[in-house]
C-alpha cells in the first residue's frame, strides 16, 4: 500500500503525475482492479498537510470523475 509523509518531495512529484498514472491504468484495463487502493491513496493526497499536494489532488478530480463515472453517464438515456 502507498503511504504518504515519508518524503514530501516524492509525494509532491507523485501527486503531479497521479492523474496520468490512473489514465494509463485505464488503457491497460487495470483501473478497476486497483480501484480501492487508488482511491485510498487519492484520499491521502486530498488530506495531505502540504497545500501544493492538495491542489494537485484537486486538479486530478475531473480525471477520477471521468474514469470511474463513465458507466453512469453512458447508461443514461437522452
């Protein structure tokens, strides 16, 4: 499991890349397999004491919404 706080610099760099990493997992069809771990780590990013890391996490919110709510939107009849 991923843990925050060991090295803030690593946390900061990873928070900047997190959306891209999740998007890459979608391409490999692994995003559902690791959904719980990704959400757990994402929640840690949102609660991080470093403002920049929290901002990066908020920036990735549309990525998470797009990936994990796709079925809900595509199932709706227009």
